[in-house]
C-alpha cells in the first residue's frame, strides 16, 4: 500500500509539470529542435511591437512592469525611426539590453521607409522589393550595432511574410538574422514545402483581443493551445501601456500559473542548441565492496537518496535497480502506474518505456525488449533497472566500482 501511495504521489507531482509536450514539425527548423524549457515548462517570448522615439515612454513603462514581475522581454524596433532617439533614450535602450532584454527588428515600416532621415512613401516596399528590404534590414542592424546592440530577430508588420522575404532571410542574412517572430508559419511555405534557415518562432499568445483584458486574452489563447514548447507573447507597447495592471496580471498568470520560463528569442535559441548538443550522463558508483552505498550522480549532481526515505539502489545479478521515483525526478521523466496490470510507463521527451512489475517483457518506443532483471519491489519501493531505463531515455551510463 505504501508503495502505491508513493507512486501516486510521484504521479501527481509529475502531472503538475506540463506533460505531453512535443516538438511539432511545423514549429521546428531543421538545425535543432525547438524544445520545452527546464522541467518541461513552456517558454514565453515577449514580443512588443513598434518601438520608436514616439512610443519610447510606453516601452519604458512595459520594461518597468516586466522587471517588477521578474521576466525579460523583446522589443520590436521600427529601426529607421529610431534614428530619432535622443542620447538619453539610447542610454535607456542600452540599459534594457544590459539587463537581459532584446531588441528585434520590425522588418520594415507599416507605411513606407525612412532612410537617411528622409521618409519615402513607398508602397512597393511592403513585402515586395527584395533590394529595399535588404537595405532596410541592414540599415537597422547597423544603426543598433553602432550602439553595441545586436539585432538578431525580425518580425513583419501585419504578418506580411512572402516568398521574397523568405528568400532574403535564407540567402542574405546568414548568421545575422537567427529567428523570425510572427504569428504562424505562412501557408505558402507549407504548400510549397519551403523552409527557413533560421527559426520560425510563431506560436502565438495574443494579448490584444479588443474585447478582453490582457489577462483574459492570455488565458483564452493559452487554453486553446496548452501543450506547446514555447509561446511568442504578442503585444504593442502603445496598447498595453493603457492598462499596465492587466498586463502585469497576464504576465504573472503566464509565469506563476502556466509556469512559463521567460526568455528572449536569442536566449531561447541558445538554450535549444545547448540542450540538443548535451549528452546527459548518469553515473553509478558502487561503494558496497568498501562498506559504502551505491551512489548515483546525474550530470555532476549526486542523487540524495536520504530525501527518498533513504531507500538506496541495489545491485542484483550484476544489474543496478533504482527506486523509480528517484530516477524519474532526477532525469525529469514522467511516470504512470496502472495497478490492475502492474504496468509502469516512463515518458521523457518523445520516448516511452513500458515495463511490468516482476516481468522481464518491456517495450521501448513500442518495440519489444526482454530485460535481464525485471522491475521489482525492494524495501517497499518499486525499483527499475537503471541502465536499461536510462539508456532507453538517451542517457549515457557509467559504472564505477570502488
Ligand atoms: Zn508594427
């Protein structure tokens, strides 16, 4: 009975984490998969549009709200208009960036283009002329670079995103533009099977449904799509500044209730790249021959078995058995227990292992496997074979005997 209760506790605790997250092919670029944050929590990327000298004060207000809540955001500069920043405004923007905020490139203007202080009302610019878009994006990148600010992401007004723009991104800004922030993957890309060389960050939570407060809009969009690895949180400073309290409530909701981890676009991409390249290692150090215990170290951190009721792993027939709760919590996996058939399901990322208590028949990703040592009950706890479970979850296993 005790065993069932503890497994039940694990289950309910793990269910608290956002489960069932998976990387959808539509979201993922080819380089590395876009993945959920630490502990399978979703990532929130704040995208606030239309930073210019005229809207600067509203962005400062947003910045103050976000820093009070303790999150970072990214601000979309209509870069040519930012030529008009005063020295004090540039200093403030530099301060935002120093504190972890990020400037993204608005792509181009809503109405036309300002180059070298001259406004050209140029309808041809809107999503059609590749040369002008290239010049304009480079102009913005250079303008902010002169103030030590790196602009790596672009968005496009009204989500006008066409093949010309896609070609530009893939061919002209190699390494400069690393991500595109817009509402969703454009239909023409799916239809023609086109891809980005940079990332499409387009899972949107839109805080700007005119009939709702920012909090209501955040809840509404989140409840429509609760299982995504990341969300671009869409807003305009000019709109949100009208009701900073509602904005604050929306951000607190995403942070504390949904459990989002807030990152800027480039922080998120760096996080994905690091996670994709990381090999998680679990090390078993057997000190039983010298009168000690069996210790387990995961990515350099030792598992504290005392906090698991001092139930330690055991070695039987040359195989290490580990309490399932300690293993699952250590490696961030989810466990389901079905009492009727004594079925144990371990899920981490896209991998699922199914085992049965006292039964050597198991499956990994649906493929049958026969275990040397079956999951068993020891010291009133469900124990599973450590090497088998860990390797099936993609971990590297090391064994040392002292
Ligand atoms: Zn805009």
